[in-house]
């Protein structure tokens, strides 16, 4: 399944969950609206009307008795008024359309009202009263019994009205409970939907992470491998999604780069070998001319031959570096670890480069700060390291200045050592020999202090190359040899504030991979 499809499916599920939650919420809100309207329009109104009906029935009861006993027309009028009020409230209750127990109770109330009207009919005609007689006329013989029936009917009607109020209040409570339950369910659904959304989002993220993150890490690791020149590296390209297609393209690119790298190595190796023999002939010819084998030389001729020999020597160094780099890359290095006196190797290289230093008017100082200068190392490789660093310092140091070479022994790693070099050294134990080559040249910009150890890297001075630059292989070869000794090499700025660079080489006195060759009397046996 494609990544886009997976992401779309996850987003679609989340959208469906959110849509369902919203629909449920809207339905719940509508239910609450209906309950609220019903409470406002029916239940609460029925309660209010019932209360007014009770008041009207009290008036009917009071004034029906007074009108009957006292035969007073005013009381009769009040009786009629309260009867009309009671009938109006009963009519309002009927108009509300009560249902269920409330509706049944209202029906019984209407029947009870009819019974009341029937019982009150005999009391309607009032006896004739004598205006001169201050006492009311005597009651009819049947009036007390009729008045009792009216009172009984009214009492029963009041009881039914009270019961109706009770039923309405119960319905209000029920509806309120329904609304509360609907709100609770809505809250539960919201929480469940939120939890479901979170779980679904986490599952979607987990599935995407499991299908994307490890493969992205492999791609990132593959990119680093290519950046370090390991073009044989491949990454798994199973599947048919976008990352699988990217992995296939990556592998194709790595294969093409590997082919190009092999072509470059073959070209450099072949060209270097082809140039080596003619160059040797040129050097021998120039040397013979300088030795005046072909006859005496004028001063101008000797100077021109000196320039020619210097250029030939530099070209020879470049070709030698190209051949060394090709051999190291092809895995053709062959190390011969033996206990050597590193100070002696340093002084031999200084003696060999003394003519170059004199020619450039650069003074070379040596400081050895320890008496224990032996280490298990490949003598030829270490000689190349010292030569590369010293010739590099002589190239970039101005006439009239100096280069300082120092050698010391340290039990621990220097604090200024870069993290990358610490990682590269692994668990190599001390003690260590620390070789430093300090020049007074233009210095190394911080952005280039790691890059200069890569093949063919050169620092550009504006639009032009800095005078004295080679092809950019010496420091790359140096690092390769130092790493074979499980050591580290890096460059720092000089603290004097006048420019310059400090190259530092840290070598284990006994590299762990070669420790079995040191014997009991190895360099750090004491």
C-alpha cells in the first residue's frame, strides 16, 4: 500500500470519527431542545394552570357556601366569577394536550367538575329575602345536604388537581432526568470519541512510523556511507511504495557512483604509473645537467635548472601521493608494526626536509618533552605522516617565520580533541604519544578543519587557489595511516592571534589491534 494511501486512510478514519461524533452531538442537542420546549410549553404551563385552578376552586368553595347560607346576591356573583375562572383554567389544561397519567387525571378532573356542577344545580335559585328583615331567609330543607355534596365534589376536585400537580412535577423531573441522561450520554460519547480519535491517531502514527522511520534511517545511513566513499553500500528496496522506489533509485545511484569511482581510481593509478617513469627520466636528466656532466653551467642556467628540479620534485610528490591514495583505497596497504623510536623518525624527516626549509627561509624548531618516545607503529607509514605534515607547514609558512615540531607523552586524551576523532579512536587505551606541528601560516578556517582531511579538498582563497596547494591528498593519506594505528589527527588554531595552524597527531603507544605483537618488553611495558 502506498504511503499516500495509508495517510489518506488514516485521515479518512479520523474524519469519519469526527463526523459521527458531530452528528451524535447535533442529535443530542436537538433532543435537549425538544425536552426544554416540552418542559416550557406543557409541563411547566400545566403546573402553573393547576395552581391557579386550585385557587379558583378555593374561591368556588368559599363563596358557594356563603351564597347558599346567606342568600346574598354579591356572594352569588363571586361564586359565579370563581366558577368561570375554574372553567377557564380547566379549558387551558385541556388545550395543553396532556398525555399519559397526566392526561388521564385531567379527564377525571373534568368528570369531577361535571359532578360538581350537577350537585350545585339545586343551590342555584336563591330564596326570596324580605328587605325589612335583617336576618337571611331560612334555608331549604334539602340545602344542607346539597351543600355537603358540593363541598365533597369540590374537595375531590382539589385532590385531583393536587394529584395533577404532583404528576406534572414528576414528569418535569422525568424530563429533566432524560435531559441529564442525554447530556451524560453526549459527554460519554464525546469522551469515547476523543479517546478513540487519540487511539486511532496513535495507531496511524505508529503504523506510519513503523513503515517510514526505519527505512528513512536506512536511507540516511546509506547517504552517510556514500558521503564517506563506501559506494558498495546498498539498502533494502522491497515493496512498491514511494520509499521502496526511492531505495531502488538510491541503489542505482550508488552503483553508478561506484562505477565512476572505480573508473577514477583506475585512471589515476594508470596515469600516475605512466607519468612516473618519464618524470624519473626528467629528474635524472636535470640532476646530470646540474652536476655539469654535459659541461659547465652559467649562473642563469643553474638557477633555471634549480627551478626545473624543484617543480619536478613537487610533481613527483603529487604522483607519489596519488599512487599511495590508490593503493590505500584498493585495500593494498600492508603494515609492519614494530617498536620504533618516534623521535628518531621525526628527526630523520627534519633532516630530509632541511634543504626545503632553508630554501624558503623557514626555521624549524624541535621540542621533545618526554624521554619515552617509543611506540608500536609502522615506521614507513609514520614517516609519511610526519613528512606530509611538515611539508604542508613549510608550504604555507611565510619566509622569515618558523615551524615548531613537538613530541610529548600523555596518559589521557587531550581536552581539545574533537568528538568525531574520539569516536574514531574507539576504546584505544593510553598512554599516547602526541605529535604537534605548528606553523605561522594563514591558518585553517573553522569550516574547513574537518574537510581538509578528505581527498582532493582544497581551501580557496577568493577566486584563486592559495599558493603552494597540491592536489589535496597529503592530509587524506595522513588520516588514513593514523586511523590504521587507531589514532587521531586534527587541526586547531594557534592561540597567538597571528594566524597559523596546529596539527595534532595522537597515537596509542600500543595500538590494541597490534598489542599481541609488542611482547612483554613492549613500549609501555614499564
